[in-house]
C-alpha cells in the first residue's frame, strides 16, 4: 500500500491510498516532469488504477510493506475437510 499526502491548497492536507487489491498485483511509484504517478499494476504490467499528483503539492509518500497473509491468520480449509471433521 502507498499513501500519498498532498497539500490541498486550503491549508489542509489530503491523503490518498493506492493498494494492490488482488493477489499478484503491485503498486509502482514514478516521478517524471513534475508529476508523481502511483499506479496499481497487474502481473503483465497493465495499469488498473492510476493516481497522478503535482510534485510541488506532494508532502509525503509513504510505502507500507506488503503484509504476510499467513502470519496471524488460520489457514483456510476446504469445505470437504470441515465436513469430514464434523463426522468424526
């Protein structure tokens, strides 16, 4: 997940979040010609969502590491395994 904090021009800041919404997707941040672009990309590199911000208005870009889905969560069991356990 990437958070972009932008000066709204009214004395306040707005926060925008772009995250990989499905497995296999990634988020890339690029800067070119005074524009900061944050994009969610598929495995093949096709953009799904794109946010473009003026670099002069960007206060901060915070990149959060991907969370490990196996830590702290029980492993998902198939329905058949659950049914077999109820018979025992």
